C-alpha cells in the first residue's frame, strides 16, 4: 500500500552558518510501521554532522553517527540472488571513515535513513539506529550530440541486517524501495535525467524497487551484464613482466599520453566520465593523494612510448574485505586467508598481448611488495580485454540505469556500440 513520507534535502549552509534545507514529500511502498528520518546532504557536510543532527532533534554525537555509518557500510554485500545463486558475499571494512570513502567521489550526496528509538537525552535529542546508507555521486558525461550533462552514479548501497526475534525488521519491510524514492526525488531537484549503478548479482529487491518507482515516476530503466573476475596473484603474476613495468604515476607527459589513449577508445561509451583532461587528472590526484600504493603502470617501447598502461587501485589502502559463507573456489581462497586485501585493476590501454603482460607484472609486484594476493578485473560486453581478464573465480554482476530521455538515451547507446553491436557502458570508476 502506497504511503506518504518525507525527507530533508540539505543543500548546504548559508553565510551566517544556518542550515539550508527543504522538506520533500515522497510516496513509498515500504511496509515499515514506524517513522523514519531521512536526510540527503553533500558529503562535504560530514564534518558538520553534529549540528545537522541537532537541527532535526536527533542525538548529536558525531562519533556515534560515524560508527553507525561504519557498521552499515560493513554490512555484507551479498552478490547472490534470492535463489542463493552466486559465489561472492563480502564485508567491506573501511579505514578512517568517512575520509576513506570521500576520496573516490568528493562531490557525493549522502542519503541516510534513520530509525528514531523514541528515547531522549537531557537535551531532548532522540536516539536512533541507522538503517540505510547510500551515495549519489555526481558525474559529468556527454550525450551523442556532445552536450555535457550531469548524472548520478550510485554506490555504497547498504541496508541494515538488524533482526528482532529472527526477523530482518528492515530488509523485509521494503525500505529499499523508499530509499529509491528519495534518490529519484533528488534527480528532480537537480534536473538530472540519467543515473546508473552496479547492483552486484541480479537482485530481486532492487529490480522490484526499479519497477515500482519507475512506474510511479514515469521513468525507464535497463540492466547491463558484466563479469567480476577474481585472480589469485600467485598464479597470475609474472616476475619477468614486473621488471618491465614503468611507474608513470607522476610523469605528466606520459599520463597525458595515457589519457589520450583512454579517451580514444572510450569516448563514445554511455556515461563516460573522463571526457576532458581536467576530469582525468582530478581522479589521478584524488586517488594518488589518498592511497600511497595505488599506481599507474605502463609498458614502454624502445622509444619510450606507451605499449600498454593501466590504473591499479590499491583497495587495501581504503578497506579490507572478509568473505561471508564463500562457495566454490571462493571457499578455497578464503581458507588460504588471502582475501583481506584487493587490487582493483582498470582503465587498460594497448594491444591485448601487451595488456596481459602489464596485468601479470602488476600482480607479481603487488603480491611481493604489498602482500596483496587477489586482483579484481571487471569485464563487459564489447570489452577488448574480456578474454584475458577471465578467471575461473568469477561472479556475473549487473549494472542498471534509470532515465527519462528515451530518444537521447537511444542515441547514446547507438553511439557506444562496437562492430558487433555490443552496447558499451562505462564501468571503470575507481570503486564499484
């Protein structure tokens, strides 16, 4: 049964320090009986969270709020469907939250869902549980007519696993659909017409939320398959190729050449976000400035030109991971105790035979120098490196997109197609 709820959209602070926000009415299909306090605010306001909470008569302890965030963000990310299909379920424990997440997208809008307890302190501020946390990351991309548009990339979609008498009191109450109602209202506020995200393994609750909210708001949605490949660096790595790697992380001339190669091969992808050098170097500075072990590596020819290059994001600098109830070969690698640190390798350029050597060299180097035992390589339809990325340890994931400019979207898809007709969507963000 559809019900009316509301959330607060916080745009920032005025010159005199007053919180600027609006109360937004949304329509929801959740079955949760109690009131919810839902806030949407720029991630830059995390430092002011105490005053924000106090404004809404909530417990204004910033450290408690951050601990609630950490607990929700570390909820197991279940890349399995309702039939239990899928091998990968993991928990991400972020270091130094919230700093560790803000480096990936420094202009995200944070959406939190809070469940007030009804208990008040001496100042009349109400205690709460955090039951939902998500980022709506602002992205910039070009449509098929080369017009620059803004969109959102959703990530860190987490809902509380809290139970009462064995019942998941939040997940089974369709609160996820209410979160989507908030997200789809934010696009109205900011005149955004395209969003996308990775849902992991095809998930019925997300599909239901997409269907219900799209029908209510008149929006359209589509899903795209991808393959998440996990490689064991002991098997993948090659010492001889590691010796041939050149670190170009601080070589502006080679980084510019690398960017030109990225742009040449990806500029027509749907939601391609690196459409100028400034955006590329902003990403470079954010990741290298916050991750001491992330690097851009290249294989150079005899003239010092790039044969192959890639971006190696050391997720271990931001978080460690723990597998939950692993299946198949994931169970084997979990028993080896090598799953806590991951290397995410992406944005490859060059001929496949050169890229293969690049990946093998980096896998060896990160295992020997940083103790990182696993490398994640994501592939999609039309990926020229999909064959060399394949692993026997993998999970099929799904991206989804929501849009309300059907003609423009179809033109973007058509422009993105390769010679085999594959629609290519940009999935190479620094974080899933």
